[in-house]
C-alpha cells in the first residue's frame, strides 16, 4: 500500500505541475489581451474585450467534474485516451487556464498608473510598457496568484480520481471509499494537506523574494 500511495503522489505531482505550466502558457495571451483592450487599457477595444471576457467566464463556470466529462472527445483526440494521469492533464489545463488569465489580468491592472504614465512620457512603446514595465511590476502578485492556482489544481486532481484520473484522489476513492479502508483515506488526505502547505510556503517565499 505504501508503494501504491507513493506512486499516486508522483502521479498527482505530474498532473499538477504539467497542467500548471500549460495553463500559464494558455492563459497568458488572453490575460494580456484583456488588459490591453479594457476600457482603461493601452488600446481599448470593447468588442475584443467582451468576447474574451465571455469565453473566460464561460470556461470558469463549469464544475470541474462536469468539464472532464464534456471534453472527453477532446481529451481522446489529444492524448488518445480519456482515463489515466496523462488524460487528466487536458481537463486540468482547460480548467486552470481561465483562472490564470484572470490572475494575470488582475495583477497587471493593479500596476500603478503613475508608473505607466511615466513610461509613456519616456517614449516607451505599448509592447515595452506591457513586458518591461507592467509585467515586471506585477510579478510578485502573479506569483501569489499562480500559487493559488496550483493549490486549486491539487484539489481538481483529487476530483479527477473519481473518473479514473489517477493520483491520490483515485487511491482514496478505490481503496479508502469503495473498499472501506479508512486508514488509506486518512493517509491520502494528510498527504494532500502536507502538499498544499508546502506549496503555500514556497509561494509565500518566492512572493517575498520577488517583492524585495
């Protein structure tokens, strides 16, 4: 059982960190576009903003378990199967990407307007303002938001076990719930708590380092 739990922990970490990387990549561009095209953005565009805003809000509105079921055909198309650790990465990424977009957008829009105006006064282009001023100023806040995203994905990964996603959630359901092995359920819960605490500690550490 110890080996089973250890393998499940590895699967959970693979799912969490792989989907986080993909979610950040997918969520970054919409976040930039939302920031730039907002009413107070560098290039306001109500049509583009409203379309992106609708898409992001729609994806965020689906409960994760339902989302996993809905995108089964897409998951099969991408990875060739709908169950297992690799398959779970697809819905985890899709669920986390809009959250990442909102995190980055909020962080960028919190940047002091005075800093942006100063950059404009020095003749900086919109590209330079976004990537050399706004992103640089927003990095600590973005790091804090990504930490929250990772912790949310840990919870999602546990839910993925309900439909064969693998990881600690799968062990908790198959052994702890279906076989009435309460000790396995307790151990998996304790491990998940420890993982979340470590992730939050690391997130706070990097936030403080970047803030300085």
